[in-house]
C-alpha cells in the first residue's frame, strides 16, 4: 500500500527513512535477496488495467530472486469474479503436490470377477 506515491509514503509512514521503507518493500527485498526454496502463485484479472501490470512486475522480480512462481491471468478484473477464479486456481496449484495422479486409475480387485 502507498499513501499516493513512494515519496509521500516514505515521508508519512517512515519519517523520511528510505532504508526503513526498503526493509519492508517486497520489490526491494526481492532485488536484494535470493529465495530458491520458495514457491508462489500470482493471479491477475485480464481486465485489471491497474494491478495486472504490477502483478507481472512482482512475478518478474520473484523469478529473478530464485522463486518458483506460477502466474495466471483469469477472466475479470480486480473484482469478485477475478478473485474467485484466482483463489480457485491458486488452491488447485497449492494442493496438487499433495494428491499426485495415480499410476493406474483402474480399481484393484481380488478374487473372482463376476
């Protein structure tokens, strides 16, 4: 969140201390540090002219920092439609490693077949 722009935010929320702001700014942290054992999921609505470019910027910065990031664009904007589709896609991505597909989907049987 900002209070209008970076300069106003640093002045009002951090007493003008740019180092204090940088210590909590995600993009700055991603530019300074590596996170190779971390994964993330970022979603943006296709019609979201304000936040979709920012989401792409976060994805690029996260990948540069070594994160394994999945990015999806869903129909809708910065609204409940896009949010609902995004949460659904994110949850599916999150739980997929917990439920790998079975090698043989046919049920096993024992004994005689009818």
